[in-house]
């Protein structure tokens, strides 16, 4: 999963584009504020109007969860994937 963060225009905050597996729940949260969207068939979710700072980004597909904390600022990218152990 790739996170691409860019600044928004007109003081509206940053836009966070998350490329994730298809049909997973994507949640971003910071200081008690939470936004949730489904990645749909395209696997792409855009959250607009995010203030700069540290945000927790979580993906869930019903059985697996992956979380990454990122610092929202212009031109930021991070990668997150589900962890799967084979025994």
C-alpha cells in the first residue's frame, strides 16, 4: 500500500491518496478526528482537508489489519502492507 500526501490549495489542508488492496476499509485518525472510506474496486482512496501533523492510517479487510503512522506534509510517501506469517 502506498500513501501519497500532497498539500491542498486555499488553506483547505492536505490531500492524502492511499493506494490499497481492493475493497478494504481505510481509516485515518489524528487527535480524536477519524475519517473512514472503502477502497472500492480501484483500491484508491483520497482524504482531503487533512491538517498537517501525525496521522495513523489503518487498513482492514475483515480479518487482517495493518497500521502506519505518517507525518502529513507536502510530497510524502509511505508504504504499508498486511503481514502474513507462514508456519
